[in-house]
């Protein structure tokens, strides 16, 4: 027995432009041919040999007007009214509003589809604002409270120079945290809404990763980290500044969560058109539950290191890689460290 075909036929929708052109020619045809036909009928049945021009024109206009009004209402006006009601609901703050696309006119379908995309985008912006109020405000509050506390302590004139220097360092540290938090939020918002211009160029990916390692030198020297680095010479075409955020975040996390005197392993290779990067650490690792949420905004699994980050780094990495057509995976077990792998397409 032959298998039944599972190919679904694609429905053809109406494009109105050729129908309007046809309507123009139809009106001209009615005006030219209709007059003689009507006069023949009137002469034969009503002994009226000549119909006044004004009556003929009024009759033609009336018939055509009724026909056009019916068609326009059927094809357009009811859909425009439906769109207007949906727009009023959007203005009232109901960003879940969607219009069911049930018209056979392609132009109407395009308008409805674009409206639904706009409503979805506005809903995303609303969610972003809610995230800002609920999460970002809390993240701002912590360093601001710390700064306020240390400034209050500095007002004590009996402090020794050493204590004053310590409090000033704490203030600078929390100011840096605020600056980094604002920068990450703005960058994440731009990436999520694709507001970043695609400034792509071809460059050496292995050299960029080496620059990322060098930029983190104070951190890995403090942690006494040893690096095991093996990288092929890889040319990549992409947004250089955006990809730099990926490497500094991943390598910085590997350093931060490694034990003092631990090691970080970095590999970069190319297989055909696919580029593979991995960074492994000898740190505390993650549980299965933590791995589910590490790419969520403001999530921090290791609360003991909350003061060293803001939970936006991996969320930013994930979105940059998606924007670049890449992907990321993680392997980790508690007490056995973590390994993050990035996969990119060369083109």
C-alpha cells in the first residue's frame, strides 16, 4: 500500500491591486456598452427612444457605487474597524491583544500580522520595565546602601588614616559595581531589542581571546590561577566588540569560581565551518537546579560571591550568541568544576 501524501497545500491569498485595475476597465466597459443596451431595451419595451444623459449617468453611478461600497466594506472596512478596536485595547494597556488573521486579502493579512508583531514587541518592553522595577531596583539598592553607610562612617573625625582609606576603597568598589550594573543593563536591553548595529568584520578570534585573558590579569594573579591554553589560528566574521563581552564573561567566571591555586583550561578549534571554544575551571561546580537558571537575568547561584557580580553576565552572553547565530552549553557537577562550550559558525 502506498503511503498517503503528507504535503500540505499552501493556500493562495488574494492580492487586490489587479482587481482594482480590472474594476477600472469594467467601469469603462459598462459606460461604453451599457448605454446602447439600456436604450435598446427601453425603446423595445417602453417606446422610449432616447434616455437623457443625466439619468443614464445617475443610474450608472448608483449601480457602480452600491457595488463598490459592498465590496469595499466586505474586503476592507470591517477589517479596519476590527483593527481600530484592537488598537484601542493596546492603548488601554492590554498588550496581550492579538488579531485573528482570517482574511483572504493579502494586504489585510500583512497589516494584521504586523500589528500582532507590534503588540508582541510592546508586551516585551512592558515585561522589561517590570523586570527593571522588581529586579534592577533591588540590585541598585544594595551598593547604594553600602555607599551611604561608608560615607556616614567617614563623617567621624576620629577615624584613623587607615580606616579612612579602607572606607574610601569600599565606596569606590560599590561605585564600580553600580557603573558595571548600569552598563550591563543598557547593553542587555540593546541586544534584546536588536538596537545594536551589526558592525561585522573579519578578525583573529584566537588573538581576541588572548586579549580577554590579559585584560583579566589582576584577577587571575590574585587567585594564583594557572592557565592551560591551546588555540588554533581561527578567522571569524562577526561583531568584534560584542564577542569580547562573551570571552571576558566566561573566562572571568572561570577565574572567579576557581579555588585559589586552581587551573583554567581554554581550547579553541575549528571543524569545517564550525568553531568550538571551551573554558573549564576547577571550582565549586553547579547543581542541576543551578544549571537550569544560570542564563536567567539577575540569577546568582553562589550567593557567597554575590558582591562580585550582578547576575547579568551569562544572560548577556546567551543573547549575544543568539544574535550571532551561535549557541552555548554547560557541563558541571558540584565540587568538580564547570565547562562552558561555545559553538559558532565561521561565516
